[in-house]
C-alpha cells in the first residue's frame, strides 16, 4: 500500500512490500531493508538498514506521532479538503487567539483604536501567572473586541480582531474552520 | 518504634501526593487521598487506600479549602495530615485548623510557618539572627508599604530591583525592574498577581543580583530542637523563577562555603523555632561569593529527591517520624553526601508557545528506568493532563558517582522517555542538559532567559527509519474516509489498533 506523510514540512511517499520473504520499504524512491523485531500496542521495534529503532507511537484521525530517542515527530496524512481550507484562512492574521485556556483579567484596547506592534492589548491569567497579549509587528486598528474582562477563554479562542492600518484591506480571514493554524 | 498515628490524609494531588502515599505504604500507614471532581481517576486517588471527593475542579473550592480538607480528615478517621507542597502547605491557619481538630500536622509548628511565611517579617527576623539578607525595603512589620515608599526605596537601592509579594513564593508577583520608568506599571501588575495568588497584595523590594546562583539547604529538625542541614541543592536553572533542573552538590561550592552556608541555614531555622523538614534558600553572587538569605520554605520541597539520593535519607518518612515525636538519631557530623544527583522537571508546557501550560490526554507515556534512575510522577498512560493545576508531570532524577556520570545518565534517561499526547518541555530539558554552560556548572538564575530567548523546538525532518515506522504503525490507525479531527484527538472508534481504545479500556477498567 502506498502512503503519503507530511512531517516537519517535508512530504514522504512510502510503500512497503514483501520481496523474497523480506520487507522492503521504498521511501521517496530509495529502498530500505526492514525487519519488524517486535510489535506491541503503542511500541514498535524495527531494524531498518541494519539499525535498530525503538518507536513509541499513537494515532489520530489525520495521522499520528512517532516518538524515538527523546523526540516526537508528527506525521500527517495529507487530506485534500483540509489543506485547501488551511490555505483559505491564510495565517490567521486579523484575529488574535488565546494561546491557552485563561481568564481575561484586563482589556487595554478599545474598538477603533489605532495600535502599533508591541502595544498592550489585554492581559490573560492562567495558573496564577499573568500574560500580556500585545499587537504583532506593524500598524493596526482594533476592529472588534471578542471577549470581556472576567471572561474565561479556551485555547485558540479569538480574543480580538485587528485590521492592518492604511491598506484598506480587511484583515479578517475567510471562513473560520476552527483549525489551529 | 511505632508512630503516634496510623492513618494519614494527604492534602495534595499529583506526583507529591503519590510520593507521600508511597511513604505511607512503606511505613505501614493507611493513606487517605482527597480529590476534586476532575481528579476522581487521578493516580493519587488510584493509589491511596481511601479517597474522598472534596469539591469542584477549581482549587480554591477543593485543594485550597481548609474547611473541606479538615472535614475530610475527620470523616475518614485520619489521625495526621500531610500537606505536600503548594496549596495549603505553607498556610499556618491550615496547620492550626488541623491541630485544633485534634490531628497531627506533618510539618513545622504554625508559629514557625508564620515567622517565615511573611517575607518582610522574615527579613527582619533574619537580620536580627545575624543571617545576611539582600539589601532591600519591606516597610514596618505588618504594614504594607505604599507605592510612593516603594518607589523611593527603589531609588535608594538602585536599579535593577526585584519586586516580590510579601506573602509570596514560586515566582508569583515577582518582577525584575531595570528602569525607573517601568516601576509603576510593574508594581501594579505584581500587586494584581499577588492578590490573585495569595489574597494579599503587599509587596517588598530588593536589590536585584545579576548572574545569581540559587543555592538552598535542606533542613531537618526534631521537636527537641536538634537541627541539622542535609547539604545543598543548586537550583539556578530557572525560567521566570520556576525551577527546571536541580542538583546536589552545587558545582559552585567548596567544603568551606558549604559548611559556612549550612551553619547559617541552621541558624536561620533555629531563630524561627523550626522543626520537621524545611528549606533555607540563598542567593549567591558568584563574583563576590557573598550569599544572602532569600526565604525559608516551611514544607517539603519539589526537588527533595535530589537530597534523598545523595544522603540516602527518606525525607517524607522522616517528616512522619518527627511529627510523631521521634528524635533525630544523627548529628551534623554523622551526615555525608555521596555522589551527585540531578533532577529534571517534566512540565506539560508548550515551549513553542512561550511555555504556556498545555493540556491533553497522555496517549503514550513511559518513563525511563535503570540503575541510578528515579522518576517521581503523578500520571500514567491514558491520564488526562488537567489544566486546573500545576503542570508538573514528573521529576526525572539521576544519581551517579560524580557530576559527569550523573549528567551522562540523565542524557540517556531523557532519551528513553516517551510522551505523546501532551506537549511538554522535554526537548527543552535535553538541550539544557546538553549545553556546555550547564556542563561546566556556569548557570545562573537568568541564564535560561538569556541563552534560550525565543527558543523553539527544532523542526528537522525525521530520519527515514522513522518514516518507515510511521508507515507500519500508523497504517492501521488511520481512516482515509473521515474528516481530519481538528483537535488531533480521538482515533477511529472501530479501529482495534487505535491507542484510544487501549486508553479508554484502561480508564474504565481501573479503580475509580
């Protein structure tokens, strides 16, 4: 079965086949001898080109994670619909999102206010530590406040919308599919 | 010798509750866990002999509620209460409530907690006891200084200055201010943080010592006034005043300094009428070799395993023995520190997002093991990392004959961990341990901010062998016909190889 993965920004086409009683993996056109030494739930031990690899893994609907030698790699199986939607919403500029579940302690920004990069917009609190949310580099107008002081927000919840100033372009992205961008 | 009590309520959660329950088991004590509604399946609940729900997830209504915990102790028939660290552990009113209920409080006398708990009063007391303190200003005892007084004090002391919460600890309400024009804003923010964290907005101000080392001494004392120190822990690897890596002995101290600081620490503890386990923290200027009293933590410390590894003493068991009235059978000259121990704290924090707390379900979780490796943890595979509480998941500790050997052991231990499902500081820990500065012991309390400013986990492509592993492991776990799950969570329910199935089976099958 041919599979395609995207990991750390690179794409990999891989096919694993039996040949003369052995396993051969074709990775991006290069062949590798593979031996499965042990397979338990969540742990796989392989020999690839003579080197032993112990991998812990977990899967979800769009791919999974491989953990090896103190690191975790995410492998995504590209999904045509998903990638189109990601592109449509661009980099998410315009809406600032909460980096964590938190309490909105104070809001310094007001709607219609012009701000420069680094300007304090609001203050979040999580785990009893305060975090300031500041404007990204550039010149902006605060278009819309989406939260109020005292409100609890979840990770990636939109906090406020910024529009780049003097360009006349509405910075708000297209449809929001709730993806972490 | 039998103890004065046979059943202990552990007023905490996470790895420290598990650690204390383990000590109870070893001493033949029955253990009672308390938990919030969101912790009903947590490891400390699974391990204890008995467990009582004490309230909703919010800590202020559960783990921080004196009333509910004392009530749980009464209902369970516990005869002693161990507070762990954090939560109510340094709250003298809690200790008094426990004692008033006729129970044994496993910790220092409430009077000693009060003496050390008010940072401003502690500074004055230490000065009177001849213990050096950082030049600073705290106002008269019991009176919170006003902003004008703090501003004037900052001018006198000279910038940079350090703002601290009088009632504080753990970096909350703590701020370094380098310029006079930034002071007002930081005072306001520190006051807000202090109010949220401790219910008390009082602040003090100190000289800020650059390139400082944080060196602390473990204290142990019995009810007859026998006090010893169990040597030092170097805790200079900190991120925003949160310790990340600790070790003993300190690479900075020689025998003479160790002895001088150790005796000073004992003097500090004695002046407060201290007994049981505690820690005297010093800040040390490596240029002048001056050291100053920072604070005394009147409880068991997170990093206590480091001391246990080099001294061979079980601090939690000693806490129980001392609380039971047992006297220390050793004197200072009987104590020796053997080898070198290092601890790395594994936090559920996202390094790519400014180390903010991250939650998630531990789809895979396995810990390193082997000679000289100790892991204290409060989670296991399948557990949900709860955002309501401290993000500390586990402490990985290594002990070896010398520092280089302990470091080599730690490097391997970190490589042999496996954590999938929650974002952790794991890779960051590896880079800290691997850095030449750390290898040479030249690390001070702002080193992380300076050396790792803007740090992101590396995004290098996986080795080809791992792509092969992905193809074999993940082929079974995926389903092309489904829309991708935007949270990256649950695998297909009908897939027998999905780790989600194993995880759910584990939870529903386990004790509640």
